[in-house]
C-alpha cells in the first residue's frame, strides 16, 4: 500500500494534469476562436472604412460621370457628319485642305466603304493618291497623326514619280517642277453610331 502523502501528491498531480488537459481541450480552442474572430473584426472594420470613404466620394464621382457624359470626350475624335456619304465628303474636303497646306498635289481621292460590322464605332475610308516631296509628305503625315477628329493612315505606298525619270531626256527650259514622289494611302475616319455625332 502507498503512503498517504504519496497518494495525496499523486492525486494533486492527476488533478493538475486534468486541469491542464481541460484548459488545452476547452480553453485553447476558445482562445483560438477569439483570436480569429478578432482578425475578422479588424478586416471588417477596414472594409467598413473603405466603404464609408467610397460612399463619401460617391456624389462627387456621380457628378464627374455626369460631366463626362455631357462633354462626350469621344465626340472630338469623330467626324461631324453621322452619315457615311456625308462623312466621306467631309473627309475628302479635309484631306484636300491638308494636302494643299503642305504644298503637295492631290491627284485623286476615292471614298471606300469599310465593312467593320463588329466595330464599336463605324468608320468611313478614303483612298488618297497624291504627289509631292519628302518634306511635304512628312508634314502631311504629321498633320494627319495629330488631327482632330482622329484619322488613321494605313497602307502607305511611296514610289518615285515616273514623270521625273522621263524629264531627264528633255531640255532644261521645258522642265517644270514635277514632284519626285508618287504616294497612295488609305485614310480612315470615324463617325458616330446611331446618327448622333
């Protein structure tokens, strides 16, 4: 048989072990739950602060949206005419003016139908044939690149003008100033969909 003192110590040790086991099984998960709950609360408080800031900015953002809708920033990039035939004529006049300003010769312009059925903004195209010098071509391309409404230049073909080669065989007094470059390119402008520019 065990002495009483040893039994008491063993009972106290078992009791302490049971208390620690109870703390580990019950209190540990509760403490972990509390910590994760606190993290969720912190996360939700941060979200709430963001949402409150967004709500405070909402009237200003709605006002800015209404202002942008009134200004319609796309309208400055579109041709004034909303019908393809009229927009093509407007584009022809524009090209004629720009080519004339550079000092080059406009040989011809032809309205080309563009079939971009899936395009968000309909377009109208021109096939342009002109004659000029290199510096005139550079000035024209620069003017087209920075022009409003937006114009896209595609399929540029620059050739030496065959009339310049033929002039070598003529006398100097018969020579006229013949441009050295023969240039063709496609030009595309955009029009408003639905007939509203």
